[in-house]
C-alpha cells in the first residue's frame, strides 16, 4: 500500500508512477499549480487518483483497467472560475487487473477534535 500526498506541490509538468500489487493512492492536493501529465501503471490492485476540483481534466486522457473497472467520480462539479487560466491535468493511467478510481480532491473540514 502506497500513498502519495500533495503531489501538485512538486510543480512537475510530468510524473510517472509504476506499481506492482496492492493499493496506490495518488493525491494531488487542494490545487494544481502547473499543467501536469500523470503516467501511472499498476499490475494488480486498486489505484485511486485524487484530482483537485479547480483543475481542468483533459477529456483525451487515457484511463484503462484491462481486467477490472474504472470508477469516474469527477462528475461532482468543479470550481473553475476561468477555464483559460485553470491548470490542466492529463492522465495516462492503467491497471492490468483491478480498479482505477478517479475522485475530486475537496478540502475536507478539520475535525473538531484536532486530528
């Protein structure tokens, strides 16, 4: 199991992640800082990609689960005020056996208990 948090803070234009088996969670954080391309590969398991809700998702992205399913949770609305200025994200992600889940990262309210 691997978790990468705040990946957008790298300000990388291109990121490649390769995984074997298990679960990989790729979290770009609250806001995309530059146009970014993510290439992610996994042999078997679950890949969860959290994309900031202020990023423009490239409609030509390739997301594929050869023997499994793709769960697209990006239809919950975006908070893009100006599409010309918004940062873009392009995905080339695949899992041989398993699931790819695309979710929008939203700022989660902090717990009243301080965690």
